[in-house]
C-alpha cells in the first residue's frame, strides 16, 4: 500500500468538508493507495496523466479533491476545494494553476523520499 501525503493545505481543507464528503474522498484515496481507481475519480488530462479528481456533492454544494498516483513513492493529495462558480462544471483555471504548482512540489517530495 502506497503512503498518502498531503501537499499544501489540502489536509486542513479536506478536514473541513462535511463528514459524508470526507468519507467519499477517503475511500477514493484508499483505493488509490491500493493501486485501484474509485468509480468517481476522473482524470485531469489538462494537468498531467495520472492526476485525478474526485467530485463530491453535499447539500447542493460541490467539493473537489485532486490527487496524483503517477509518482513512485506515494499518493499525493494536491488540492481540496469547494467549487463555488456557477459557470459550468469545469475546474476553474486558478485551481488548475494551484494543482500544477503543488504537483511540482509533490515531484520534489517524491525525489527526496527516494534518497
């Protein structure tokens, strides 16, 4: 089973999500750690292959958690946020930018774990 590493404030933000959302995301992350893929995990190909997003709805709110399984040493939770935009279902550009930055940090961490 791969280790689970949270990048940036993703752990804190995820811990503030409703309990049902935390359970949904937690199970998806567990499946990723075990080498599987949750049925609700969708690829974010505009970021990098191996970067996935789980969308959870609760009380007409949408919560998203982005993680990567691409790296060798761990599953990295890159970002967790509540989507507030009413303009479509696409992930907002500012969130994608943050995911890319945190992916670079995850790559650094993964390299450090290799030593």
